[in-house]
């Protein structure tokens, strides 16, 4: 079955880079996502990557995809205290049928001043 | 912002009482979902809908039912609430391979 794994916690200093990792098992995944959840709020889509891409960059965010190892990472450059949140990795595959993303359990990013 | 609202935002109820949570969207998205979020479990799918009157079960559907009589509204009902259903409930919609989430409803069952 499908499964998405993430480490539960990551602690970094303000100004450093953060790298959040995710592994998935469904080789037919078409889209892979990173969501951010701030305290008391819903999930907000940060970025996503199509499975035929290796990398996507969007300002301070860099997503790397290694399809061979089924490994996805999110790098946040110059991490700020406002980046403290839970980050969820998710996968889905595009088809004419259902759209049911599978989520990891989330990585809590703690940024120390 | 995909225009998703949830009501109520907070609710405290007693074991055995029925509870209905409402999700309303203004984006005309076909897919709608109900998730629960609990510490250590991340997001777990309860039920989803792929159109008016078309719904299906997720991984934790026991004790929950849903209805979708209009595109914009998706209701989640706990027929007889139990303490194990104390959780934060999120509604989501999907359009164009992206999901959008509501602000959540915190439900406490005493």
C-alpha cells in the first residue's frame, strides 16, 4: 500500500538552512507536495513538484526529487522564526479517477533565535 | 485562499450526542474531504466526495457519516459521539491537482 514517511522533528538556528526529508512508496506518484501548518490553522500548500522534474526552486524554497530512491526533500534557505510550523509531505497520482493524496505525519520545524 | 469555511469552529459535546460539522466552499470544486488530525497520527481521511451525492469512505470512517446535497456543502455527522472522536477536523477541497484546507473545527467529546 501507499505510505509516506517523515521524521517528526527538526530544530535549526535562525539564518541556517533547513532540510526536511520525506520518503514515499508509490512509484506511480505523479505529484508530490509540501504543505505548511501554522499553530491553530489549516494546511497551506507551499509548493509541489511533478514527478518528471528533479528540482523546483521558489524563492527560499528548493524541492529535490529522487525518483529512484523515492525521496523528496524541502530545503528552506535562511530559515526564520516565522518558518516554525509543521510541514507535511504528500503524494498523489493523476488519473481519470479519484484524487486522494496520501500525507505523511508531518515534521515539526523549530527555529531558535 | 480557496474560500472554505467550517462551522462551528469549536464545539464541546457529551458522549452519545449527535454532532454535525459543516464545510462550505465557494470555488465550485468537485472533490471535498473530511480529515481528522490527532497528535502522532498526522492527517487521516474520514470520508470524501467526488460530486453531489457521490461519497466514499476513507481510512477512519467508522462512527462517521457524510452527505453532499449541493456542490458547495459537505456535512460530517457523528451519530453518537464518543471520547475517541475528540479531535481537530479539517475540511478540504481539490481543484487542478491541489488541495485547499479549511481552518478546522476543534471538537471535544466529554
